[in-house]
């Protein structure tokens, strides 16, 4: 018959970064202010917590293919590179009870869709729901940022955590300690047209975003003129892309994406490579207006705004190059948590 179980679940969406990515990375955003335009999509990171009556902790991660067994004995968990995101959350909440956790994410690490930050948001969401911690959306996003970037020292920006929590299309401004998320009320017909013209593909090559971001940050800290100028123009383009989106000028968004990609490549030589350049040039040659990498760069997902009657041609040509064309929809809900009672069946 089975056993009746109380389950706490959460799901947080992955995101596409349209413009401004890189300007959300300290110290640039702390000193000069950053601005980002992004949208979440219907690919998610999931976390399930099943409370136990003892102090045993079992972690199952589908993505990394690991099963870990720990014990909640009141001591802080030591960071050793093994599931440290989970340990950081447990240390913050000072968890002293046993539970089973099951994790999986619908995009691989290094995809450029903000997967690691989305995973930690889903873990915090489930943990806060289980422990009845009253956290606001800003609280959860900031906590995810602090644990990932400061506690664990993983290089990166702020947009991924906020996108996963808030969901939908957002224009985000980061100025030192002040983080402002402005939800955009984009008309349905504009969203339909954007979705119709936007092609999302997985280049199949994942990358360690922290290495790329460290290189970019070093260029800014050293006041490399090219890097500083590229970041300032990237911030400008985030505002222009937001305005184009609200007006429904999809072709202009494509042109701005193209300009953003050119500036992004100036952050560091690690942003692009020969394969990505070839993919990009092939897309433009076959009907794409513009596009870019979604994330730090080096690989992962790319997306393009295409001429509506040539999008299929772009897709076909990219597929020949080993790019996996991905079906998706925009997601508007952000982090969601819920409780579910897993009732046993009475059937024999």
C-alpha cells in the first residue's frame, strides 16, 4: 500500500537574457549601475523535500547523477566542491531535521540559461516553504545571490537569481545595494510576434561561466578602455531594447541584439570562439536579423530574431551544424512552491 508522505515542492524558471548581461556583475554595477532585460521560459529547476523523522539527509541530484547521505547534527556543512549550493542553503537555515531532497533541472549546467542560480532559488524556495520562513521575492533573490556569489565565491552577476524568483519579462536595475525589478506589461500580440520570430538553439558546448566572468571583471578592474566602453554601451542597449519591446518593434530588437553581441565580444576574448562565430554568421546569412549568446558566453544556448518566413531556413542550416533547435514558451510566474500529500493507493 505504501506510506503517506508530505512533500514540499518548488519550481523556478530558467531565463533568456536579451540585453544588458554583464553589467549586473560587480564591481561594475556597484560603481556605475547595471541594467538588464530578460525573460523566463518554460524550462525549470525543480526541488522536492520529503521530511523525515530522524536526522538523516539524503540528496539525489538527477543532473549530476549523485546520491549523497549526510546527517543534520547541528554542525555547519563544510564546502568541498561537492553540492556546495545545497550546503550553503542548509547552513543559512541552520537545518537540524532530517529530510530527503530530489533535484533536477531542465537545462544542463553551463547552458547560459542561468541554471545554477535557478537551482539555488528552487532549493531556497522549497526550504523556506518547509520551514515556514516568511521571505519576500526580493529576500529570496538576494539570499540566492549572497549564498552563490559571496558565501561560495562563484563569479557571476545578479540577474539570474532575480529572474528565477520574479518570472516574466523584467527590466532590472542594479546600483550597489539597490536592486530594482520592473515587470514589463508587454502586449500579448507583441509577445506572440516575438515568440514567432525568435529561434532558440543549444550549441551543445557548455562552459564554465565563472572563468569567463572573472576574465571580464579583470578587464574592468584594470580599467581596460575597450571593456569599460563595451559595458557602458551594453547598458545603453538594454534600455533601447526594452523600449523596442514595449513598442513592438521586433526587427529593431534583432538589430539591437546584433549590436549587443558585438559589444559583448569585447568583454573578453573568451566570450566567443570559431564555432560560435560560424554559427552566428550562418544564421545571419540565412535570414536572422540578429542574435546573441544567452549567458556569459563560450557556448550553451544562442537565440536569434529571424525574418518570419526564413526562420525555418535558419533552423535547418543550424541543425546541420549540430545546433539543437529548442521548443519553448515564455513563462510569467517565477518561483512557485507548494505542498503535496503523497497518498498511498488502496489497490492491491
